[in-house]
C-alpha cells in the first residue's frame, strides 16, 4: 500500500527530474563511448547498484563499505575523468546564444543524431595533393563542441569547401596558410586559427607544432583534425588526442564520415 501511495505522490517535477537524469547519463555515456573511461564508468554504475541493493537488504557491513567507497571515490573520479569533464565544461561554456535564433539549437550535446554535409572526399584529395608537394596543412572539423572561441583567434570566413579552396588556403605563398582552418558542415569558418598546443604527450621528433596543435584541440574538444606534414608529406588523422598515419584514402574518408555523423 505504501508503494501505491508513493506513486500517487509522483508529480510533474519528479518526471522532469527523471528525464533530466536520464539525459545526463546518456550524454555522459555518449561522451566517453569508445574510450578507456567507458569501462570505469560501467564499473562505477555496477558498484552503485550493488551499494543500493545491500542497503535495501539491510546488509550493513557491505553497505557501509560500498558507501564509503562511493563517497571517497568522487575525488578519484575527478582525476580519472578529467578530460571528459573538461570537454563537458568547455562545451557548455563555449555556447554562444547571441549568434543564434533558436535557443535549443545551442545545446548540441542533447542531440542523439547529427547530419553533416562536409565534402570529405574533396578535403582528403586536397590533403593528398598537398602531401605530394610537402605542403603543410592543419584542418579541424567542428562537431558538437562550438569552436567559436577558436575562430576568434584567426580570420573568420564563410567559404564553401572545395578541393581548390583548401589547396589555395595552404599554398605556401598564401597569406592564409599559417595556422589551422576550421570546417563546419562544409563551410570554412575560419583560417589562420591559433590552436592550443599539447606539450605533454610524447610524439616522434619528426612531427612538429601542427601535430601538437591537432592533439591539443582534439583533447580539449570533440573536434577531429587532419594534418599534412611539411617534412614527410604524410597525412595524420586526430581524434581524442590520438592520431594515426593514413595512406589509404578510401579508409580515411570512411572513418571521417563515420565520426562526423
């Protein structure tokens, strides 16, 4: 009878509370999916459920052990999930309400699916051609995190992506070739962008500031990046602060399309 009485007390505020918690858990899962942190997250959920079960069954000793772990473990969680927490706060803090008509469109992290029209084939073809002439390039793909805080460090643009456009931007005598470009939905948003550089990660000495900048921006946001080495002409693909050298264009195109969608 007490359960039915509690159900009758269930209000609209309680429903909103449950929905918001569900959305928060879903987004946390989406944020750490595909990383090592996902296993830690699942482990924490299991321990929490066991804690609640032991508490419900009045198993005081086990309940106190798991309860103490959950209380002290919050400090460890902040350390373990530091990159993910930083991405989340950066995403919320970089939301720009003044440049959009729709309020809810700013909360891109609540979307379950996104459509991206970026001409990946043209970008990879341009990188391949620049690689043969050893022309350095750094291209950043905007995803859910708003990168307006980075575009302001360079020259804001509104140019449709094509292979000649990409090649002309990074042409060695071009005034726009220094720095990175940011692409969002097949539009070059900015050129000569200054990216945060990662100096902590150990990378081969043949890679320079472009690669460290690509590591930095993909660590701090959910952006993707392509870098063409000026020394070797190799194309590197960056995601979550990690990078892979690619020689197979079709495989690289498919991976970028999948990550963008």
